[in-house]
């Protein structure tokens, strides 16, 4: 067994590093207010319900334009998409881990997961299942000129998506949608909203949920307010759907099979989130170790104190194991039906997301008061990555998925992991 990353991946990482230093780092230095201790204030349009400042959005867009021109932005998209690089799951996981391990920066901003290698989990779904009219959104999603937001979570339902209360009722060649959506990310700048609604079956049934592409200017589709979060700016709206009328052609894929669409979106995001969390954890651990070697207390470097050494060694060991397990899982995803190894993906997700929070917290502690300040990146990393323990299925849901496989309750590998 060869545990080294393939040569094409290590070459790509070096190529990205060179591109970032040449094109992105100078652009970042031109706008210091977005990257120093002022970052949250400078990035946030407080008068517009805490949404991103237009100037901040434009800077992110310029970064993505440069990355697209260089051939990096669409690397993770299937080759069926114009410009898609068709990169493997392993390559994208390695890239996301590597970029996060570089630390905070314009090359890989946390807020909307903007990166020189884009993360567009809805694009493969639209490209594979969308009608010709719906596929016209693909280029707009990539470039930001015609965005499509994602509306699954509700005020009363998050990870329990099969119990959602939004409904759609057939009326001739149209459907009428009623309900509420929460954490409807980026809908304020979207041209359409991918709304999931129950069209048949009973609460809790996997079948009977349908995905509708709803233009945001449709009568009855209303943004009520923006949720302010632990990490600002925020772009996560509460949306009301009151007698929203859309044609039958608005259905993405097939009626009653929308949950599969949502699962594919979430599943692809879970391994990528895990990789980013592992990379950010590696950054925090390395920064804490470096500072401990430089900072003297009681006449010697902090790194000589076992109280400093031991927690960082524990985190370093966990990081190495989690990081390599993520790469192994991504490698498996390139060779097998991802649903067969959903327990492996869940292990990656909940362990990596916990790890980065622990690593950021420990880095703050090692750095003392300055670590707690916004002059260091750890509080920002903690506040961002803490949400991953909730989104894309909470860590409790990830653990439940692993238990289903471990105890043989579900999955194609049922009863194979216990005696």
C-alpha cells in the first residue's frame, strides 16, 4: 500500500501555492482592513441586517475571477460542466486541507467557503439532473452572476429533513408551495431558490419530497430577515413561502425524489468540510508550537513545559490520524459508491470538526491574552468551524450514521463490523 499523495496532486498543490503568492497575496495586501483585526467590522454591512459588504463581495469575486482565468476555480467540477477539471475526491480533499493549513487569507476565505479552488456542491446535481433550462444556472452559480440558493432546513426541522413541513400541492400544470425555510444561505443575492417540499407520503418518509427551482422574485417568496451568527457577516435568511406558484417544469429531477438531490449535495460537502477542518487544525497546532518555542516564561521557552507540550502532542497525534483517514476515505469515494461508505464520511466529518475547535481553543490558550484577541486568527477559525458541528447534519447525526453501520441497523456493510 502506498500512503503518499500521488505526484499529480503534490504538483497541483505546488502550482496553487505559486499562483496564490503571485496573484492572490498581493490583492489581499491591497485591502488590509478585510484581513487584520478589523476584518469582521469591515466585511459586515451592519445597516443591511449584517450581510456581507458589497466591497467585500467584490474582492472575493475578483479572487475567483483570477482563479478561474488560471484554470483553478472549476477544478473540482465534473468534465460535463464547461471548464470542469474532473478532479478526484482525493485531490479536492488534499487541496482543501492544504489551503486551510496555510491559515486565513483571500485564497481560502471561510465565510462563504470562497476559494481559489471553488466548492460548488449544487453544480454537479444541476448538471446531472437538471433540465436544459435549469442547467443554465450552472455558469451563473460558478461566476456569481446567477446564483441558486439551497432551502432545506426549516424553523422546526434541521437534520430531520424527512419531517419537513413545507408542502407543495399540484394545481393543474403548476404546484403551490407553502411553508418556511431557515438558514437559507445566500438567498438575498440569489436569482432562484432550490426549495424542498413534501408533495406526497407521510412525515418521516424518505420518498415524497420534491425539489423545486423557484425564482426569488416569484409572488409569495419573501425574505423575512437575516440570522446574525457567531461569525459575521452572515447571509443566512429566514424565508416565507406563501402560495408560491411554480410550473411543473420547476421540479429538479423527479417529483418525490428530492431527498436524493439533498443527500448528494450534503454528502459531497461533508468530506470537503472535514478536509478543511483538518487543515485548519494543523495550522493552529503548528502556530501554537512555534509560539511556544519562541515565548519565554519563568526563564525558559514555553515549549519546555509539559503543560504546554502534552495537549499539543495529543492534538498533533489526533490531527495526523484524522487527516490520513480523510485522505483514505476520499480515495475510497473515487472507487466505490459513496453511499456504501457513508459511515466513513461521517467519521471524518464529526472527528475533524471537533478537532479544529479543540485545536483553535488550545492555540488561544498557548498564546494567552493575545490568542484571545482578534489580532490572532484563532478566534475567527473557532467561530467559523464551530458551525460545522451542526451544519450538513449535526455531529450527533454523523455519530448515529456510524452506529447504524457498526451495529448492523442499516447500510450495505451491515453486520460486517461486529463479531
